[in-house]
């Protein structure tokens, strides 16, 4: 699945990048185009190939096939220390025997920048991440969040053509993570560096990225803006991975009025997307489902749970069980064991072909 | 938590007494004022320590031992550091076999090594030379150096080296500026442990040392075989004092337990 | 392949993956890094050992010296001669006794050490492990001083009225066993100590809370978990005791020969190098069989319990 395509804005291009470990294909023909200044997330469960992809871009792993070009130049032909990329490691990988300032200065020394310029640039970088007071500290004597900032400053100070971030926030506690998300977004706006963020946390990817790349089993499943991927998942895996969803089996065919429709048990829904006729699946978010009087899917309330601001319903239908979330706003809601009919707006659902491969992925992710 | 009962503590004291008794008696006898083996009941005297000075062969053997220990430990480190990095950093065919070969001198009794080196050095003309002593000592202390450096290298976060590379450091710069400083405690302790093992070695060295080039333990061993007098006690006492001093320093710097149990990974 | 060709090809091959284009990583690097050590071990370890084996096949005559013939006569001599049987039997008897004593005293000591409080524990550990770093010759000299007929041990025992006449320790197996136990027991403590590190102290409390007495806890909970430590310590102690040289040479003297002192005498006194080499080869084989064989056994037995 290609990204936006070759519209001349392509900066980083992965072309059918492949990595195998023995019989296992960790990254399977991954192709992707990143524009200059973009912040893009590689998102997926562990083992989906996102970190392997990052390692190949960084040069710590050799690709088994495919190409990577950065600004038109072949990246895979260069050694890791000649690629000029900035990398923020999951463990931060700060040099424990150097102070924060020495850590930040290391890349500049390698570039043989004179002392005066170096000191100025280190000071600027530490200021950018809000650590101007901590230059003389050793990493061991800093908090996780501060170490994270040093790692960021060290990677940014060399003015990298591309910044790679490998699960950069995973070692922080929840409060610190939120702070750093905002901080990271601010820094990215300030310096405008193209960034690739690897994460398994969908909310982090949604919050930070211009676009997300959802990966599973070494393959890219969808490349889209966070909103698009959430509202119109390309397949069952994406629908399930990005938040909770209901996935109902159905049959796609021609409707009575001429357009394409999908039939799910006793209900029929118009399909706006282009989906081949035959077995298909319909994805709809729990909060998009409401109780209707007619024209919906009929079922029985199995259980209802009060969650403070909302009610959670489990409904048994002929197409399987589904989750419904309704706001707790005083409106009358069905009781347990009551016969009901549920419905949703056609624009709130996504229809996809029933692919046996992705279908199995759904069960795993669910 | 669980505490030791009185029986356990008595056992413990007897055990420590058993371990310390022969060491303490050597030190005690060394201070005797008599001309024969006896405890210094008649008052302490340093006459036997002074007597060491009148036996230049002990002094020379001591100097030779120091030089031998220093040279062979340094050589062992120079061989062990790249080998440890290869084993810790790379997956390659024969990795386990190579590691086993480097550690195998631990499995060969020193008496066998002594015989093997005597035969080998005699044939290639290194018999009784300092070079022969150095080479043989490098072999027996290599495993000790390798184990500590290996522990330090495997315990190190690989991402730190990757970070240096991503910032533009070449392999050599990365080794000099990042890897070496980080494994330095292991390297230093490996050197010290290798030095102590070289300095204390007697079984193998007794075969390949010559009267001109010999080590202090060998000199002491040969002397004791003929005759035990307060002089050897004094020499041994000096050795014990030096070892204890080195041990205390080592314990402060690296931790004796970590050094001997080999738990550098934690 | 030049980069420009690659660029042209990429557009055309949209569906098939482009050929792998890798930065060349040098697969020889680890071999180069370990080359100095490999060369050293090959030349200075394998070659001399092989030469020793070849030497053991030569024959020796008192007047002609070493004869360059290949035969198994030396092995046959050792197998046939009662004197050699006695020496080897004594060597293994001593090694077995030393191993037993080290296990009996070293294992409880390691357990006691682990239960000690912080400053004492470090100090005691230093006292227990420190002797490992002190020259074997100095330590054995201490025992020679203690054992002498006017030595402290006999004076003490007689003073307590336990014995009437001095016990002969020098030049006896008893003396060698005691001195060797002293030399080697730190290895046992070390080995058991290492296995105790993996033991969760809460497990003992759990057993106590379930109603087990201290002895039951020891027998049913602690002991099974440190057995691998005792076994691997025993392998080390046995191997070192069987090939020990300096201690038996000083305490046992010329009268009480073990395999190592026998080889030494054949080499440096009798000058029968082929026979000495034969003893060395037998010792080496016994050592390797014991270490490798027992390690296999211990690993197989306890693999499922640990890791």
C-alpha cells in the first residue's frame, strides 16, 4: 500500500523494504513515502515489524530486500555513522560516563565543530528541551523525563535530516508521558525536523502524528491521518487496533435501489465505499450505535453496566454480540433482557471485504 | 528475617578460625626473635624480616614475579578485550567453541601445563627464559581476564554504542570514547585478578623456571622442600600482607564477591 | 552496483522487490578480533598438550635417554605396576575425602554467611574468600608450622588431655587432607553462595508459615535448591584436589606421593620424561572426564529447576 504517492514532495521513501529472520519475515515489502517536516508514527502491536523497520533505516540491521532513499540518496549503502540521522532510543542510551552537556556535544565533536560553536549549540539544545540548568549532571543523577530530554537534545543538536524515535515515552509514568507528548509536539513545530516515531500506544500515535502507519505481522495495513484511520479503517485489524470496535459479518451485493449494500442479519446498510460483492464485514464504533425504532439490527440486551459518564451495553444479535456505549444523560435506556433494535448512520461505519487473513488478526487483537 | 542460631554462630567461628589459623601462624612465627621456629613468646622481633635483605635471591625472585605478573596480565588483557568484544557483540560460527577454548586452561591441571610447557619450550629454545614464563602465564590467566571483561561487555547496553554510531562516531572512536570507558572497571579488575593469579602460580612455574629466572612462590617452594625456618615464614608474611592490602583495595573498588563469583551482569 | 543504476531500476520494478542492496558488513570481524587469542591458545595450549601426548608414547632408558619410538609401554607399565596403583588410588582417596569435607563444612558456612547482617557479612565473606588470593605456598607453610611435632595443634590437643603422644600429621594423608581442605573450601563456599543468591528468602518464610519446622525447611526447601551449587562446587574441588601439587609436595613430602608429585619426580629427578608425561596425560584425561561428565549430569538433572 503506497502512501500519498510520488507527488514530488517525497523526502524519505521506503520501497518494498524487507527483513527476514530465518523463516520469519519481520518486515514484508514495506513501502512508504514521508514528506519533509512530517511527523509520522509506525504503530502496531509488538512483533509487527515497526522497530525492525526503524533499525533498518538507522542502519543497525541490514535489509534483505528493498530500498530506502532520503532526499533522493540511497540510505542503505551508507554506514550507520555516515547516515546523519538523529535517534532517540527506548532506553535513551545516554553515555553514562559523560555529563548531559558532554552527551549533547558528542555528535558535534564527531563533526569537528570548533569549541566555541559547540558550546553555543549545546547550550541552545539544552535550552530547547528545558534543561539549561542541568548541563553538568551525569545521566544517573537525572530523572527518567530529564534523561529523555537529554537524549532528544543530543539527537537534535546535530541537525539530523531525519529524527527516529523508538518508543521514546514508554519508560515514563503516565503523567510524565502526557507532558512529554506536548513537549515533543512543541519541539517538532519549533525545529521542523522530519520525525518517525515508533510506538505501540495508539493514543500516543494519534496525539502526536501527522499520519499514522499501522503495521501488523510485518505488513503495512494502512497509512492515513489519525482521524481517517480511526473513522475509516482500511481493514478489520486497523479497526480493532485503533480503539474498540464492533465487527459484524455480512454479505455485500447490489441493493434494490441500484447502489451497493451490505446485509447484516435482518438489516441492510448502504455502502459508499467500493467493496467487491461477496462476503464482507462491517465495522462500527460502540459510541456510534444508538437504539432505533425501525430499520436496524434487532437483538436482546445481555448486560448493561454503568460506567459513570456512560452506559455500556452488550447486545446479542443474529450477527453476533456487539458493544454499545450510550451517554448517561437521563434519556430512557433499555433494561437487561429487553428486545431492542440498534442502528447507526451509514457514514459512521466502514465496510471491508472478509479477508480470512485479517479476520484471524481481528480475533488476536480483540 | 531468619537469624543464625547459637550453634550456627559457633560453627561459623570455628570455620573462620580454621581458615585463619595457618595464615596467622605464619605471620606470628615471622616475628620470632629466636633462631628457630617458634612463636614470638620472648618478644617481637623484626630480625627475620631484615634477614630477607641478606638473601638477594628472594629479592630478585620478588622483582621477577612482579615484572612477570605485570607483563603477562597486560598481554592477557590485550588479547582478552577484543576476544570478549567479539564474543559479546557478534553471533558467528564457532562462537561457543572459541569461548570454550579461551576458558579451557581452567580445565587443564597446572601440573599438566607445566610438563607440556617444559617439553615445548625446551624444543623451541625458550626453556628457562623470561619470555617462556610470560607466554605460559598469559595462557593460564587469560580465562580470568576474559571472564571479567566478558561480563562487563555483555552487561553493557548495546544501544549506547548504536547511539554513538548514529551521532557519527567511527568504530574506533566508538570503542575509544564509549565502549572502553564503560568496560574499564571490568578490564581493570580483570588485570588485577590476572596479576594475582600469575603472581601466586607455583605448580606450573616450578617446571619452567630456571635458577636464573624464577618467581617468588617457586623460590619459596623449593626452599621449604629442603628446610623450614623463620626466614620463609617472614617471606610468606610479607606476601600475605601485600595480598591482603591488594585485596582490600580491590574489595573497595570492585567488590571481592563480584570479582570471584563473576556476577558482573547484574 | 552503482547507485545510479539502482535509481533507474526502482521505477520499473514496482511489483517485484528490488535485489537486496546492503551496506557491506564484514563477517570476518569477530574472527579478527579473537584471532590473537586463538593463535595464542592454538600454539601455546594445543601444540604443547599434543606434544606431551606424543612424548608419553616414547620410551626411556636410563642410559640412552628418550627413545623416539611410538608405543603404549608407559601406559602398560602404569596399569601393571602396584606402586602406580597405590599412588593413583591415594590421589583419588584424598580428593574424595577433601571434596566431602569441603561440602560438609563449606555449604553450611555459605548458608550461615547469607543469613548474616550487612557489615558482618561483607567482612566474613572477605575472610572466607580472601585466602583464595593468598599464595598456596604460604598457606601450606602455615599448616606445616601447625602440624610439626612441636606444632600448635599437637600442643593444644595434648594440653587438653585429648592425646598423650603427638599425632603424626606431617607426611600423612590426614595432614594432606586437612591442608587441602583449607586450600579448596573457599571454592565450595563460592559455588554454594552463587546458588543461594537465586534463592528467594521469602520461600523459607512461606514454608515456616505453612507449619514446617526449621529442620524441615532446611531439608525440604533450602537443601534441594542449593544441591546444584554443592555439586558444581564438588566438581571444582575434586578436580583441583586430584591434581594438586604444592600442598601434597610440602605436607606429604617424598614419602607420600600423589599423581602430581609423582609426575614431578619423574620429570625433574628421575628424568624419565615419557613416564612423567604418561602420568600427566592420565591426570588430564581423568580431569576432563570428571569435569565434563559431571557437568553434563548436573545440568541434565537440574535443568528443569533452574531457568
